[in-house]
């Protein structure tokens, strides 16, 4: 009932973005009532979301969200129109990219190849437009993560050609696709990219991820090498994140060494922590490694801050970091007499105005939704 009402509420907000929110209802089970509500929302909001999407002003979180919206409005029958927009060189790039994204959401293997991988389609004024193609390849990689559809014969040649390109955005997206689709015959090109010191760390990090996703026989040894030694911290962190997928304990040991010897004010530790949190037993392995590493309190403080920034907490990690800081985190046993004494003292000596000030300055740091009554803060809503 709540999901149905939320979907109908989206329909009442005349904005293209409303449809991107309403379409998320398909992520879970859809009964006939929710299906009816979503159908109404899709049709009611079509004048807002359809042109906004075609103009590149909004995007859907997942291909199936867009596919569901198109299905409800008869959009699956407009694939020909989407192809026309994608191939119209007189239109702005943003509109053509959006059309390609829609094609990738509902099209088949042939459409993915033609509108995503064929370089000839990305010529503007007789010259290859690498930036345009990179944007489209990013949309294709996004769709590929959620759809079990991929081009068939010759895919390795197409990706190898794109990985060889000098345009960084094209190379990076092609490396991602090689990993998502696990195209083993691109391994040599991926290895070359991983070892190319002239490339940005972000591109080499994508190559690391692809090698780990492929389960390459040489991946574990290569990643161990880049995770340690005298490599720059950003590159080591990228290698550690990918190594965590193949050898959690080895990655955890390298992460502990990296954190202990690197200025964490300059290196964002959050992505590396998240890599362990996302894997089974990853956080436990990292906690053991950090405990053995005997970190300095300043390092533990930075790591704890980075851990909180991920939005995910792990009891073992928090315990190790708190102990390094000298905080036990133990909750004292309940004592009714002590609680009664605190209440009595608060009633006699408490300052309501000061309490409100403290609440507003500390508790509200993480909660900004407060109910206000007669200009007085009452409580978090």
C-alpha cells in the first residue's frame, strides 16, 4: 500500500524527475494495484519525462526502470524513432547520448553493437568524436551491468580496437565493458593498460578491476605487485581494491601497510574500505590486518572518519579502530539507582535552554529534519 501511494504521489509532481523515482517501484514485486499506479504515473508524467529524457536532462538509475516506463507508454514500439535520433548528426550530443541509452535499455545484441561499439557512428564533421563516443560507451557499460545481453561474434576485436584508442574516456569505458562481459581475448590489451604508467590512475584502476573480474591467471600476482612496493598511494589503493576480490587476506595486509605509511589527509581511504565491506569476510580480514599493524591513533582516527563516510559500519573494524584510539566502546551495566539520581539532578539543576542549544549544535549534525513548534525545536521528525 505504501509503495502504491508513493508511486501515485510521484505522479502528482509534474516533473521529469518524478518518473525516475516512480520507476524504482519495479525493483521489488509488483502486484496489480502497484502496476495500475505505475501505469497511471507513466502516462500522466509522459509529457514531462519523455522530452526531458530525449533532451538528456534526466537519466534512469537502471535500464529496467527506463524499459518499464517505455513499456507502459508504448515506447518499446518507438525503437525506430530512437535510432533516428541517435543517428541524427544535426542534434545536440546530449540528445543523441540519451537516445542511445534508451536503445541499450530495450534493444538487442545487434543494437548494442551498432549504436555502442561501431566507431563510424561517432563521426562529426567527418572526424571521429571521442568524447561523444566515450559518453555513449559509459551508458552502454551501465546497461551491461544490469542486462544479460551482449554482442556476439567479433566482440573481442571491437573492444580491443577501442582499448587501443588514445582517447582516455573511450579506453576506460572499453576496459569496463571487457570486464563486465568477461571478454577473455582482450586480456593482453588490458594487461598493457594496467602497466602503462602514462595513463591516469583511474584508467589503470579500471584495468585492474577488469583483470579481477575476468579471473585472469596472472591477475593475482600482478595486483599484489602494484598493491605494494614504491608505487604511488593512489595506484596501490586501486590495486588493493581489485585484489580484495581475489585474495582478501593479501589485500587486507597491503591495505594496513598503505594506511599506516600514507598521509590519509591526502588519500581518500573510503573507497578502499568500501571494497572490503562489500565482500564476504572482507571487513573481518581487514580488521585483523589493522590490529596486527599497530596503527598510530591519528591514522585510526582518519580511518574511522572514512569508515563513517561510506555509510556502512562493521563492528569488528570499529572495535579495532576505537581500541587504537583508547576507546573501549563498552556500555556500562544498567544501574537503576544511578539513573534515578541523574534524573533528579537534571530536574533540580538542568538548564532547558542550554540543553536545546546543545541538541541543536550536536545531535542535529546528523539529523536536520526537526519538528518546530512555536519556534522551539521539539525533536527529530
